[in-house]
C-alpha cells in the first residue's frame, strides 16, 4: 500500500503489526530543481479525488470517527462498483 508523506511515522509500524500490510511512504524530494512527478503519488491523489466526489466527505460533518469511517467505506465501495460495471 502507498501513503502520502504526511502519514509517515508510527502508522507504518501499526499497519505492519495490526493488518499485516507493508505501507510504502511516497515522499517529496527536499529541494527539487525542476518539476518532477513523484512515483505512485498520482495513485494517492486520484484515490482522494474519487472519495471527495461524495458530498458528505467534502466537509467534516461527522461527530464520531466510526461514522466517518463508514461513509468512507460506502464511498470506496460505490467507486469500485462503478469501475467494474
């Protein structure tokens, strides 16, 4: 799995221990001399874009994290169903 550089830190170890997944962090170079696309970052940005298409995920309306997590799962499922249909 790939994650943005903002998720670096304890999340990598947590993912490895609790979900048996290897989480690869895609980071920006320190001082890029020119425009250079980052490897696999487009996948992360595209996935966030697909999720934000859903109105409820465009703003943070939820009071509890389990409600927000459920809406993310519903949005991801709807996106996958649109892709295979």
